C-alpha cells in the first residue's frame, strides 16, 4: 500500500474512532436539544397533560431517575481522566563541569587513540554543531585518561537525579511518600539495582509504589515515560506520578576512530529533567499544563531507520553510538509519519480539508500537484523540537515550514546545554517559561526523536499565565538569549 493510501486511511480511521469514542455525546446532545425544543413548543400546560397521560407513579419516576444517574455515571467512567503537569525542573550543571570548545580541543588532542585526521574531524564537527561554551560533561570526562567506571556513572546519575528531584519536591511541597507512580528513563546506563530503586532508596518511598525503569529507548524516551505515566494515571484515581528523564554519559565517551561514532562526543552533554504529574482534580488550580495528546511512532520495521542510531563495537573493540549519514532523512520520515497521526487530533478543520483536497487532487487530477503541508502554527503557539543537533533542527523546521522564531527554543537549548538526549524538550519548555512566553490557553508541541527509530509527540495546554521561574536552569543566563549562532557551513 502506498504512503498516500496510508495517510488517507489514517484520516478515515480517526474519523470513525472519534465517532466511537464520543458516541454517547453525539447521541445525547442532539436528542436533548430536540427534547427541549419540543418541550418549549408544548408549554407548561402541555407537559402537565403529558404527565397525566403517562400516569407515572413514584416507582416509575425513581426507576427513571436511577437509570439516568447510572447512564451519567457510566459516561463519566468512560471519559479519560485529565492529567495535569504540576511542575518540572531541569538540571543545571555547576560551572566547574563546563566543557568549552577550547577544553574539548585540548583534550581531544591529548587522547592518543585518536589519529590526526579524526582529531581534525571532531574539531570541524564541534565548530558546526551549534553548541556554545557553557555545555557540561560529568567529572570523569574532565581528565585524561578518562575514568569511565561504573562507580563514576553512578555518581553522575545520583548527582543529576537527586538534584532535580530535590528541587522539584521542594518547589511543589510534595512529600516522597505521596508519590504513587515513578517512571525513570535512561537509555545507556542501566545498573542493578535500577535507577528507580536508587530513587526509592534515597527518598524512602512507599513499598507499594508503582515503579518503571525504561532503558535502551534513546532520545525519544522522555515522552514515552510521559505516555506510560498518563496510562497509569488513567487506572489509578487521585494519584501522583514522578517522571525522571536523563542520560548518563560517563561510560559512553568513544575513544576509537570510527567517524560515525565520534559524532556523539561532539553533541551529547549532561542533563536531566524531573516532572510531576497528577490526575487529582484539586491539583488543577496550581498545575501549569494539562496533557492533551501523546502520539508515538515507531519506524523500526525499516532497516535504514533501525540502523540509523546503533550502539556497537568498532574493529578495535571500542564501544560507541554510531550515527548514520541517513539520520536527518530518517528523522524527517519519522516526523512525517507522526504528524499524519497527530494532525487529525489537533489541526483545525480548515487545515484538514485543505490537506484532503490536495491529496484528492493529486490522486484524481494531477499526480504532480504538491501535497499541502498543514500549518501547524494554527494548532500550536510553541514548538519544542528535540535539540539533537543543528542538522536535525534544520530538517524538522523545513518539514514543518517553521520560522527561526519557532525553533528558537531548540537552537538556544542546543547552544546552552548541548544535546541532553531525552530531557531536551523540557529544557526548551523551560526556555519558553523563562522568557515569559507561556500564556493561558497556549499550546506547546514537544517533539522527541530517538533510536529505533522513533518519533514521539506530546501536546500540552497552559492552564494559566506562567511567570518566569526565579530558580530555573535558565535563570542566570536567559537575559543573554537568544544569541546569534553562526552557521559555519554558510560562512
């Protein structure tokens, strides 16, 4: 089946699914309206006559009332529970962990494993990467030779995770014993006991807490964690969920000479985010956002997509993450598949009709007609595109026809913090808050891309005007942003 047929079928599928999901509403609203219209026509006297004609006694009235209450209760039970984002915190590394370009250059030259051509290659990549001089690496990578031990990795994990969880609990006033659900994702570092167990031990959480530790799911795993937490909150009433998303990179600094595996050294930096979610109705008053949609797309059936981000050993036994030359194209295709699913959920009807008309015109009239690209700026005020690298941001901006203002949070996050993997969409959301741009009713679209290959989307709606936090990861530098990040390729 052609991709265009699949697009057409997806729209038809969502239309039918919408009807099924809202069948009761679609049935009751017109029926209620018709009944009220008829009641208005007959007037009070007519209603009294009808009552006498039906000769209803108290038992019948009670039965009808109970049936009505049961129907309303059933409808309420079928409705999804709202999921609120109470607050979120991003990790801000201490200044002593900063790894400016000058230090990257010096250290790369000191590592004797690298041949001269690959030293020059890394310097060329770092110049074009879009990273600034304030990105950070964990302590074990600040020395030559490196000290990439399990102990050092645990210390990095504890440093990041405990810092952001402490900050989040302090901000929200939530006691660790009040947390019902814990979801942690870290793709590369998966120790025993797990990172969730490490958190439970540190904060002495309840023995019946529902904990989940996701690994190996790449840079898109942060939104997978949100998806999992959302599903758990649907079946656990009055619950609180803590989501922690990070990447621990101490043991994964590549010291071989395979160029596709050297790219990760130039892009990935330390970071993490902690997010507090709840389905409690009382939390709506202080919550920042409501989760509207999460859409997941997995392109793993395609070999090129599956192999585009791949952990492996090189010929000398050095382990690293290989980033293929097809990565940006794979990311674009994954995004296209994801927005095909997301579009019917968020786009106004006018945009959906324009897309449908262009599709039908291309199919029935002229195959050379350009397929209409929906204007997602009519669905969202803000975009938080995964800061995977300059090329990835460029490709997604091109696919979505976004302006430089639209991708500003992504470019500035890449410049200030680097590619922090699964937590990067949260640094971007924090950037928007620090700039004071999040207003009541605004919708933010988080887009995450990762190995597999996966593209995941989360849509958040702001519940209030959000003032710039006084102690966010951006607080001490937000006045300097946005900065000009020169494109070396165009110089």
